């Protein structure tokens, strides 16, 4: 079994620290990937600290992964040794249910296999994430990276967050048909929000960035916002009443949905992609009297994730990142809690 080293949490209250383990024995359709970069997602912090109650320790977090393929099984056709591969939030699924057949493996009726902290479907070992030196994955669940996005180390590091923050915002914007003529609101300007903003702008929509701090205004305009609205400014919010075709709420800190749902048009939708620890209380009248929808969206399936990466290649889209060394991860978690990052930390795994 391939030996791996990484950084693991041993309990919900211990900082991440060096940890050695083994990966599953590679299967004929598996590739072994030597990891180069891994993004630091807010979920990693929630999971490491057991804030959703489903943690398994020791836990190696990380599900925004890019690396170099170092070996391929006898049945592998999509990759060869030396290729760049990308791995996201899901690394397996039942492959036979209606959702898997449709390429919506994230909604697998038998439960997708997450990149870390769940039993592997083949050998039952607990999956370990991308804060590590390598990964073993079935090629079906790995993605290719457009050559232009792998041209430099800096670009490739900015690809890593596309695997969660990117697809999590790309998928709902596509599903709700955002494009030229749409007026779209983005709530939250963090790892997810800044990608939602980039995609909505790239799709040709009129994009309004909501923020709780006008300090981010210049950045939001640079990232593609047509307008920036301070969500605590009631008059500024009222000026947008009944005008949005779609609102993507990426905020994971507890917040009221009502100021935003009041801005939806008739038959419009608001989708949530942040996972607050406390369920929101919702003013249903904002939905009833507009026949509006409150919805959610979970990452994207394998085909759509590849489509998103290809789109990013065609349009030169990557995440805005700050590269850190592996030992800085605990400090990075603390800074992430203070929203002190523009807009995603990415670990350079050569520093392991
Ligand atoms: Zn994530
Ligand atoms: Zn399935």
C-alpha cells in the first residue's frame, strides 16, 4: 500500500500535526497522484473541529487537490504518468443509481464517498484528504487540468480551489440559467463568493455583490461586480427590491436570509451553498408572494466539474490565492475565521 504523510487532526481540539499513514492498494482503474497543491476550504476547519458532528479521527482534511500522476493501473485510459490530475470533494459513489448514471454523483442515492473522513468503498479504510503527499483515486473521479492553467506553478496553485469553491458556485449559476440579461446577487465575498462573482460576471450577467463591509468594494469591482451593495444599508437594499433573477448565498456564518429574499423577482430563486452551524429562520412571505424558490446546491458531478475546469481554461479563470507552507495551516485556520484571506489559502505540499 502506498505510504503517505500529511497533517492530521487527532481530535476536535488538537491542532493539525504531522501524521504518517498508508493509502489503499491501487486498483486497476486507480491512479496514484503525487500532490502539489491543496486549497484550504472552510469545510476543512468545520470537519477538523467536528462542528458538523460527523468527524472521524485521525483526520487529514483537504478536498481541493492538484498533483502529478506517478502511476496508473492497467485499466486506466484517461491519464498517463506525468499528467496533472485534479481531485475534488467526491472520490467515489455507487456508480449504478440514477444520479450516478446521470453524472450527478454528488447526489448519489447510496451516498458519495467524500475525499476524507469516510470509509473507502473498496477496503473500508477511512479516506484521508489532500493535506498530504499523495492520493489514490479511481480515474473516473479525477479530472484533467487544461494545459494553459498548468503552465506555471502559480496558475496551478490557483486551480486547486476550483475543485470545491469553483464547482460549488459554477453548478448553481448554470442550473438556474444565469447569463446575459440576468441580474444576479452574490452574498458573501470569501472563497466561494469570489468564485461565484467571477463566474457570474464571465457568464455575462449583471452582478451585484452584497457585502457587510465596504472595505471589499474595490476588490469586488475588480473581480467583476457591476455594483456593490452594503447589506446593512436599508435604503441601498430597498433600491434593489423585486429585481433579482437569482441570488447565490455563499455565506456560511449565521445570517438572516430575509433582506436578500425580499429582493427576488416573481418566480426567481435563491440558492444556498454555505453550511451554517445553525439552521436559518426564514420569512416565508418573501417566497409566497413572489412564488419564489429557496433552494440549495451541492458541489457538482464529475462531468460538470470537468466542464467547469475546461471553461476556466478557456476563460483564464483561477482562484485568487495566498500560498502557505504546510506548517502554517493552524495559523491559516485562525486567519480564515477572521476572513483574513484573499480569497483562498493554498498549501504548497512540497513543504510537507
Ligand atoms: Zn470545500
Ligand atoms: Zn450512486
